[in-house]
C-alpha cells in the first residue's frame, strides 16, 4: 500500500506537459480543480474526463501509474460511495427495506462523486509527476512574488513546500523499511481490533519521527555548509520563461472553462 503512494514523485521527460512553465502548470491545476467542481451536467463531466485523458496522453504518464495514487484513498472512496447510495434522496426507488432506501439518483450521485474524486487526485498528482522540485519551487516563488511587498518570506515558503513534497516518497520508503524490520521481529500490524492496531503503529511512528528529524538536521547542515541564506540575492541556473506553449495552454483552458459554463446553462442531464 505504501509503495502505491506516488504524491511527490517526479518522472523526467521531454513532453509538452514537462516543458510547460511551472507557473502555468500551477495555475492550470487550480483551473482544472475549479472546472471539475463546476461540471454539474453530464456533457461537462465527460468533457473533463476527455481533458484529463488528453493531459495524461501528452505527458506520457501511464494510466496504471496515475491510478496508483488512488489506492491509499480507496477506503474514503468506498465510504463516500455508500453514504451517497444510502442517504441521498430521490424519486426513483430501486430497493426499499425498512429504513434502507436505495434510489436511482443516489446510485448515480455516488458514481459521479467517486469518479470526480479520482479525477481530482489524478489531475493534481500530474503536477508533481511532470515538474521537478526545483522548478516547482521557482514557480511557487514567482506566483507568490506580490506577497514580498507585505514582507512575507516568499522564497522560504516556496522552499518549505517543495521540500515537503520532495520528502514524501523518502518518508514512505523509510516507513516501509521500518515496517519490514518490525515484521521480521514478529510485529503484527494486521490482526486484532482497532485499538490493538493503533498500539502496533507506535513502534513505527517513533523511529519514523527520529529518522525525519535526523534527515531534516542533515539537510539544514548541508544547506548552511553551502552558504544558503534565503532568497535575497540568489540567482537561478535556469530562469523560467513563458513560451508559446504556455499561451496555447492558457487558451485551451479558457475554451474548456467557457464550454463548461455554457453547458451548465443548458441544464441538461444534471448530475
């Protein structure tokens, strides 16, 4: 399960999506999330599915790799689906057993919500899949530049966010190693009730925290030894620039959003 968490991983490539300005990808990710929740009619929803599949195809990220990130939230998906099936009202009753009422509208709502959450996760993860940590830091810093007028530590904030994303795969790998070591010593993480499983996690959490603090200390020492002192006066080896591909991506996003707004106004096949 831990190996299926792909958040923070970067897959190098030379595709159109990889070459986009990191600022463009950050903005388009926010536009994608907004458009996804605006899509409340079936044609708009299908349009968002086509957009996501197109982005995956252009980035050459395999669907199997993208869907790996869904496995850790399967429980949430199932729980949310059951809630919609059993508690969402509707006129077309399919099954009624005492207080349990399942309607056609509830089933459709459950399917739409589950697919929407999957699309949200896959679309958001696509940002880290195609953007290196350094480029992501530069993009966040550039977007937050107006906050410098308020004396906000923009560079430091961007660096912290980037480091946090970068270390997610490292901590997951460390957790897997600790679990394997504990299992080899006879630890049991799967049997027993909820309280017993919670207690069994303690031998994992304590070494993981110690390892995380040790890595953080080593990183701080490495940055200080290289004379790192924040964003003031720092230069970049590669300056990010907006190109024609970025403007085309903005235009494409504008067309998608405009299409969804028009489809919403039709009110046909409401979700």
